[in-house]
C-alpha cells in the first residue's frame, strides 16, 4: 500500500503517485498495489483529488477525506487503513517534493528501500531521504544527526524522514500513542517519531541513498530559511525523546559519525550575493545568542548535557529543547564564519563537525566506526552518488 498524506498538492500528487507505484511494481512483487490518498484540503477544494484521479495507476486507488487535519493525523489515518486491509508493506510518501524521477523504476531509491526492507532480519522501516543543499541541513549537521544516532544505530541523512517504507508488522508500533504522532502538524510534519517507534519495538531501521529532487522542487529548497525555528520546534523534542530509547543489544554496528551532504556544481549554485546574504542572516541570528554569557559553551558539551537531561524520568523536554536551540545558535555563527562557502564547507569546518559527533557518540557509549573506515563507507554509500558532495 502507498499512503499519500496531501494538502492542496494538486500540482504534484499525480506525478508522485505514478512514480512510486512504478517503483513498487519494479521490485518484482506479485502482490497487488493500492495507492491511498489522504486529502486534508478543505472539503470544497477538489484539486488534489482531481489530480489523483487523473494519475495513470495500474493498481487500485482509495480516497480518504480529513479536511483540515494535520500531517500526523493524515498519516495515522492512512496507516490504520493499511492495518484494516492487511497490507504487508506500506510506502509512506511525501507528495510535496517529486524526486528521483530520472532513474529507471527498478533502480530508484524507493525500489532500493523496499528491497532493503525485505532483507532486514526483523523488518521494520527504511527511510528514503531527500537530498538538500548543506546549508538547509545545519540543524541536522550539528544537532539532529548525532542526537538520534545512539538510539537509531546509524546517522540519518535527512531527519525529516517524510518518505519511508514500513513492514506490515511495524505499522501497529508506529500507531502506538507513545510517540505523539497525532500532535505533529502539517507544515513541519516529519517521520522521525515513526522511526523511533519502530526502533523501540526492537525492529530494524535503515536508510537508502538520498533522492535528488526535481529541479523545480530543488529550487524551492534553495530558498528556504536555513535557520527555521519552526523546524527546530518540531524535530528537537522528538530527537530528545530518542535519548530514552535503549540501543539495540543485537550486535550493534559501529555508527559512522558523519554523512556527506549534497554539494552543488557550479551551475546550481546561488549567486554569490544571495549566498552571502544567507550567511549574514544566519550569523546575525546566532550572534544575538552567542553574545550572552555562558551560552557558547564548547560543543558538543551542550548536546551531551541535553541528551543526559532528556533521559531523566520526568524530563522537561520543551525546556531542554529551548536550551539546546540557543546553544546550537551560539555554535552556528562562529562555525559559519569559520568555514562556510557556497560549494560546501571547508575541510577544517568539516573536521570540527566530525570531531564533535565522534566525541558525543563515544560519550554516550555508542560504538563508533574508525576514522579511516568511516571515510571509506561514507564516500561509497552517500557521497559518490551526489554532485559535488562533501
């Protein structure tokens, strides 16, 4: 089953539905495929449903209406439908950003995710991350990736995790109320809590190589605010709650302390003045906090303190999130001035990220891959597939 939680996405939903169905069919499964649209648009707005009805699909299709609902409610509705009909595999897809359209269906990231799910010892979930410019990943680079790694057992490329595949056995765990899926809003909806729920249930989680967005979608990603307080408010509490998830006791695999971000070739780079303005905006936002006494403590000490605080029995997650956000901003300003450039961050800046992540993971008792091996694995599994990554 393919689940598409959509809100006023009439311009992309058909394209995404067709692409995902083709990827599912290309995996060679003989099971029937059903695509389910969960439309949260206003009841009188038929654009998304009209586009979905015009999609050229081979399998069956179902429309579920939840006018005005948030992303979490839409996802939960689609997953409950999957349980009701006994779906053996579920693809939760993001209809906002068409991606990976150039690759043949059998070689697409979605097909790869389904094959990887079937290879898992305890099939749970596989995230199919979305590639983005590194400056749209600042919160992930410094905070979310290391913070989530001890519990997940790997370093997420994209903590938004809005496209992933789930085994039928994992869906009831995802629907468990403990992760507050229903509280996730549409604008900043993300699947991080879904991965956490699957992991806490003792099932396997993993990820594929990143999907490259369609050029028009990629252009929209380029223009997002790189210091998005709303994004942090949505993801930090979930990432902090991961601190209480016990690491796997089954032969833990050493974690790679960093993953490459999408770099850009010359033709894709923004004009120098645009990039400079973005860096100035980030630095100004960070300087306000960095000027406060005691806020700019050596990184990753604030990250480690937050992780330990979140493990307390009655942890005040909102307060911990706020302190961590301020500490992150205090790090961000000096780090950007230290090593940021449009094509990527400098080698010293990258080394500072790797060293901080390694220090954090070791302090949390997480097995960490040796530096030489980490460079080899990261280069082969992520960077080689992306233009100008690093």
